[in-house]
C-alpha cells in the first residue's frame, strides 16, 4: 500500500472503505449526510509530550495544546505542560500506574469518540512518544471504528530523553551496535521475552515500566549469560528537575534501588554505554563550574 501525505491518512482510509462498500445501516446514514457530518465531527490528536521537561515538548504539540478544547491526559504528562492548557478546555485525567487504573482503556476510547462526536478538537496527551508502549494502536482502532479523524504528533521517547539527561549514548561503535526497547509488562502469553537474545553483550537494552520487575529482569539476564558485574543504569523522573540516576551492576542494583527508594517513573538501561554516565556528568559539572 502506497500513499502520499498530501492528504490525511484518514481521508484515504475513508475513501478506500467507501470504495469497498458496506451493507450496514451506518453506510446509509453516511451516504445521505456525509458532508454535514464530517463538518460536525471533531478530530483527535494523539500527542506525545516527551519524557517530562517542558522544553522538550515539540512545537506542534505546543501549538495544539494552546488551542485545545478537550484534553484527555495521562499520569506522566508534566504539570508545567498541563499549565499550557487553556482554562476554557475540558480536562479528563485517565492516568494509569502499576495495578492502579483510574479509567479502563475501553472507557478512554469511548471518551475520545464521545467528545469528537460533539464536534470538539480532542487532544489525547501521553508521556514520551505515543507510538511506543502507549497503547496507541488500540485507540486508533476505536477511532477508526467510529469514523473519527485522527492525527499522530510524535514526541521524544523516554529512552532518548533519559539517556541524554544522564549524559550517555544509546549506541556505540565499539560496544553497542543496536538498541532494543522492551516493555517489562506484557498481556499475552505469546509475547514472552526472549531472554537469550536480550542477554547479548553487544547491545543496549532499555526497559520501560520495569521498576517492579527489576528482580526478574536482572535474574533473567544473568541466567542467560550476562555477567553479574554487567552495568545497569536506573533513571527516575528523567529530564525533570528531580531526576535521580543510579549506576550499578546486575547483581547489586535491586538492593541499591530499594535502599535509595527509587519510584516510578523509572527507566532501566542495560549495557556498556552506561559505564560512562557518572564520568560524563562529573566532567560536565566541572566544565560548567570553570566557565
């Protein structure tokens, strides 16, 4: 399938659906009032708000937020970003934490559709990038089923933002020729982690939503070949003023994280690239003091 961005993907999909035809009553309704309905129905923007810092928000996201009519936002969207929302906009908090879901995923989808059908411009704000471990595919399916137009606004994902804030690269010509983003949570038996391929020394691993699974992660990597002294970096509240970094090893990090009382949101980076984190930060601090 080949398409051009000259027209929105939604318009192309709707055109294709119309060409294929449908025998539903919904098609009959669309055939008689399609033009009027399209003008009345709002649009949903699936927006990535970056890893936390306000100045890492994209220009496109900033402009959309300033004009928002309805905002549906997650737990990881920073307060200073929420402060950009106009007072006139309706706000709906749908944040989720481990074992604590304020709103079900099904209800989030219903809420987006309901507000768009009111003719509102709806912003669905997510931390990081909306296409990386953010259940965007499920929300797009819901919008498509309801005939709602949508657009994706990418954001800086936590892996990039947190690594930069910690002063490390994610790849390195000498030690890491690939980087893998891994969710520490999974909801299907056929999506179990392949620890044998994850426990390779020539790559960087980034675990999202992994703090509660840290004991299992470290044990599985060691059981599949990585040495006990293999470096691992935990980053709490990455890119924010209260960011904390813990550089450790696979055999020590669980206890050290417990002692330091690390909390979510925390990102886990495993690999040789993390060894330089502390040295890079100290060197930067020294250069700033000398300036």
